[in-house]
C-alpha cells in the first residue's frame, strides 16, 4: 500500500462548482497536513496547512482532516478558471525538520 | 513577499558531467530541502539539511549527490556524474516552522 494515495484525475468541473479533492494515507504517525497547488512546470505553492484532525477555512478553500479514517480533503467553493492546476496533498510526522510525503497530485480543470 | 529562488531555471548537461543546482532559501528559515519531480510523477524527497548538516536523506540521495550551504545564504545540490534518469525538476524548499515554501524549480535535462 502506498503511503499517500491521491486520485490523479483529471477532474473537470464547470466554473462556480464546488470541488472536492481527497487523499488517503497509511502512516498513522502523520500529524501535519498540507495542500499545495502546482501550475504546469512551476514549484508547489502552499495553499493550506492543518495540524491533526479538524477543519480549516481560508477564503474559498476548506481543508478537512479525519485522522481516524486517515483521510484528508480540500474543498474549493465557487471555483474559478484560475483554480485550474494540479493539487498536491503532503504530510509529515514531526514539527520542524521533517520531510514531506506527497500524493501524486490531482489535475483540476475549471471550465468557464 | 519573501520567496525561495532557484538558478538556473533550466540546465542541460551531458551524461557523466557534474552539475550544481543553486537555491537561495528564505532568509530567516532554518530547515532546507531538496525534492525532485520526474515528469508526470510525484514530488519526491531527496534530502533535508539543518544546522549545517544533513538531517535525513532518501534512498535516491546516493553518493553521487551532495549538498552544501557554503556562505549562509546559498544552498546547493551537486550531482557528481549525471545519469539519464537524473532528468527531472529539482525543487529547493525551506521552512521556519511547519510550512515549507518551494522554489520554482530547476529543470535538469541529461542527454
């Protein structure tokens, strides 16, 4: 079983729709969860960071973590064409000097 | 806004040659990383660096790879003898707390 699994998509939705992106993981030691957005041939850009279980909201973005199910989600409300990108989940076990383990990324296209 | 900068943006090298990829992390950050992403694949951890030494390295980071922070601002990744399979995007990242910030990457093409 892969340490972090993410549906690679591609996922296409109409503008204005709610988008749900998900990752599952197998390592119960993961405590820090991040979502990155990556445009083609660019570096990952941090969108959201959450610690342990719960929800976090930032504008149109909501990150959810369910540690009991080992499942994390990113919701995008009122999706815009500029949201079209690859979304990567990433996680780590420790605060501070700890590597990130990434999912494969989901390619999202918002259709105007 | 502070950012991680990487140079060059694209490097083409012949197999067997040495390459040095350069990064300037965000100035007050303490932890530094190199990741790579082979085209179409996931971002993979290579090495982490803290307090002027390697903290952790992956299986990919073999004896052909080395890192250095020569002057307190630059952070470099050296590949001594490049192979075709080293072709990838190489990302530098730095962090102060838990949030890692990535550079735009160097695309390395080994021919």
